[in-house]
């Protein structure tokens, strides 16, 4: 009897262990099949930034578009240990640009921008103003308005997609650009004139040295404008707030009221044009001074 009971207990224990082993194996297999949790965001592409480095373009779900912490989590994953990093965010894949030359309609549907830079005390994250419940809250959080739209229509992505809203490109940009074109043409003519000035009439004794000095100043000044572009700027007031235009006389980029920067196909050509302008500008001053000197000399001889 006792032997029968022991055999029965042994059989029961063995069966229980077998069932537990099968259950554990089944759970492990299910966990293995499930795999790691899928992330909801996607790094769609990284495009070349005309100012150096890349711009990472990220797609995230609509229901996360107002989540600051989620944006920072994505940015940290995308940027890794990079000290300089720029990430732009969208919830609509169709409007994620193919390059850094971003169409305005795509910029209007961008939900956030993130940027790291060694000169910043901390990374900067700005969300689109339309994601906030009201204008006051958004501006307090330093939101950014869609380019070319007033705060009132910035809350309507559908309208932005149809191209509604008026451009607020400051007229001062065109004034400076016109001045720059005149300066380049005049500077090239002045460069030729200074070379022939001494052969076409009286000239100061040190004219050749003055011309060499003007060339040297032009070369140094022209080259220096390229790395100093960011500091060669001016503020302009628009319906979206105060912008900062960089590049004189030709505008190279602008920073909106939220601190986000915008570049495009014009960036590199305008930067080169600025170099050319500041290279020939000293020649204009030199030839004007030479003409004044010659005129005064002629009056002195007559008198």
C-alpha cells in the first residue's frame, strides 16, 4: 500500500514538472516571437546642410506631436553623442522634404525643430505654434510660426497646404540685394579703372601702393565674410515676430522668432556673392578718392 502511494506521488510530481516545463517553454517561445517593442517614430532621411553637417528628418505619430519629452527622446536617439545636431519633425510623410531646400508648404507642416551646438548652453527644442492651445501659451514656450503665415492662420494646416497666407519677406532684403548688385558691377568697373588710372592722367605718387593695399583689404575682407556670415546680419519685424537676417548685402539665411533657421538654394550663391562684393568694394572707394584728388589738383593748377 505504501509503495503504491509513493508511486502515485512520484507520477504526480513528474507530471506537474512536465506541464510547468511545457508552459515555460511556451511562454519563452511567445516572448521570442514577439521580439523587442517596435518604436513609433522613423528617421526617414538625413540631408546635407549647406551650412555644414546634416539635417535629420523624422516622422512621428500624430498623437505624439505635442509631447515635448517624446521629441527629446527621439532627438537623443538620433543625435547620439554628436555635439552639433539638427533634427526636424513631421507627422505627414508626404511633406518630409527630399533635401535642405525645403518648400514652404513642407515647412508649414513641420511640427518641431531640435538643435544642438557647442555654443548653446543647452539643446534647443521648438514646437510649431499651432500645436499649443492658444497663442499666449505657444509664444511663452518660444514656439515657431509657419513661414509666410500670420499667427491667426498658422493653426490651419489644411489652409497652409493650399498656399493660403501672405508672404512677409521684408522689403529691406531686396533693397540690400539691389545695392549689392550695383556694388558688384561698379566694383568690377572700378577694379579695371584703378589699374589704368595712373596711365590716363595725373595720379597720387603712391597710387600703386594704394591699389595693392585696396586689393589686399578686399581679399581679406571678402574671404572673412564667409565664416562671419552669422554675425553680419540685422533684425526685421514681420507679422510672425522679429526675424534675424544674416548676410550683407545678399541675405544667406534667416532665423525666425523661435530661433529656427531657414536656408535654401539661395544660401551658397548669395554667400559667394557677398565675398565678391566685399572684395571689390575697396576699389570703389579708391577710384572715387582718386577722382576727387585729380579734380582738386586741377582746380589748384587753375587757381
